[in-house]
C-alpha cells in the first residue's frame, strides 16, 4: 500500500512540474524562429517579459557553457525543450527519487542511492535519443545525396535541391534540411547554415560533403559528379558499419546485461529487504559497491574499445 501511495505522489509531482513548464514556458515556435535568425533578436512583446526573473534565469542557463552544450544536445536529439526546462525536469526527478528511496527504505541512505541514478537517467535518455537520431541521419545520407544529385542534373540549384530533400525525405533528414533552408531564407549564408548542420549531426561524411560544396563554390566543377562519388563511398561505409554491428551485437548486449544485472538485483533487494542491502553502504563495506561500480565501468570501457573498429 505504501508503494502505491508513493508512486501516486511521484506521478502527481511529475504532472505538477510539467504543468508549471506549460504555464511559465515561452512559445516554442516563436523561440525557435528567433534562435535561428542571423541577428540577435529579443522577445519583448510576448507573454514572457524580457526583464522577468524566469527570462533572466533562462538566459543565464542558456548562455553558460553547460547551457550551450545542453542546448546543442537537445537540438541534436530533436527534443522540444529549453536547457532550463531540462534542468528543472532533472532536478524534479532527483527530488522525487530521493523521496521515493526514503519512503521505501525508511532511511536517508536509500534516498541518496536513488538520487544520483535519477539525475543520470534524463542525460542517458537524451544521449541515447541523440545517438539514434544521428545514426538515422547517417543511414539516410546516401539517399539524400542521390536526391540532390538527381535534382542538380535536372536543372535545380543547390538550395532548391535541399528544399526538395526537406519535402521528400523522412525525418531526421527532412527536419534538418528544412531547418537549413529556413536559416538561408532568413539571410544566413549557405556555408554557415551547412556548418551548423555538420555541428548538429556530428557526421564526418556530412563534413566531407560540405567541404566538397565549399570547394566547388570557390573553384567550380561538376558538383553532381562529386556528390555522386561521395554518395557511393558513404553507402559502402554504411554497409560495412552495419555488418560490423551485426557481428558484434551479441557481445555488446551480453556486456550491457552483465553490467545492469547488479543494479537490478540491488533494486529488488531494496524493495524486499532494505535492511539487508543497506549494510553494503556502511563503512567499511561501502568500499565493495564503490569498487564494483569502478570495475564495471572499466569493463564496459574496454569492451567498447575492443568492439570499436575503424573503417
């Protein structure tokens, strides 16, 4: 019964945080258009005054080093949140996890054990979503280049070819090239818009494409033939990468399962017998879980290093 009440309280707190974000958060569409403008613009006539405390706090979070990096990661993962909203959500999950751990274990140590896990969960989710989106873009890149090459040979310009990509290709290529054409329509130079695309996608192949476009703009040449050659090279690399991931999938999944199993067992013991598992977090026994976490981290690192193949 206590567990059900705790879960209900946790859900209520999450809903409360989400409601607060909806009330005090700025208009996402307007903010996105202003952020993509080539000149720094200020939002002065919206529901959020420029001199309001939440606006000032949002600017400070977004302009800092951590906020800038987090803003880029949110854009890479296509998460419609501001850095301040993501930090607030993370803090809320940490507080809820701390309270949940205390209620289950009836000890502060239980709350302290769940608190860092709750803080790491949103970051793990964000990085996972970002990695999947970048991988999907990389897999779509050969088809994107083929569409661009066909458009160029049909007499379209490069910008019109990218607009066609934004219309015909699925996400994430559709979203990213739509953003590029939108930035160009606002006055951002083509080279700057493409460099921003490379920064968001973190793709060496895309960087090669942008470099080829830059050189062609400076010295001339047949851009269609150049992009066709690059497309064939990228398609071969994507094929080899898929084969490597297929051959190493069982080893990677085994390593992840072995790494997650101790945490899963500890969570079950925390619910069934908190007094038994909490003895591991008392001196001098606390050295054992610390050493186990370090050993598992080193094991995952070396496993990924062995399975990583340069091609």
